[in-house]
């Protein structure tokens, strides 16, 4: 759960904001699912910048 590194940072940030570890992981998982969907549906390559931007936007 540390690839890309922003993933671990986001987990810590969300927990620091009051989310439980499970809640934080669920929020991150939702973004992962979105990315997998885009890759599979549109035949795109994984876009690390888009993924990173979405993680940074989580509140």
C-alpha cells in the first residue's frame, strides 16, 4: 500500500483528520477502483498524476 508513495501519505493524512484506518482505506480504495475502471473500460494506461491528484483531493 505504498506504491505510489502518496498512498501511504494519504492514509496517514486521512487518519490524522479523524478517519479510522478502515475508513481511510475505503476512501483510498474508491479512488483505486475508479482508476482500474478507467484503465479497463477505456484501455488507458495507469495515470499516476491523475491518481495522485485524486488522493490529494480526498478530505
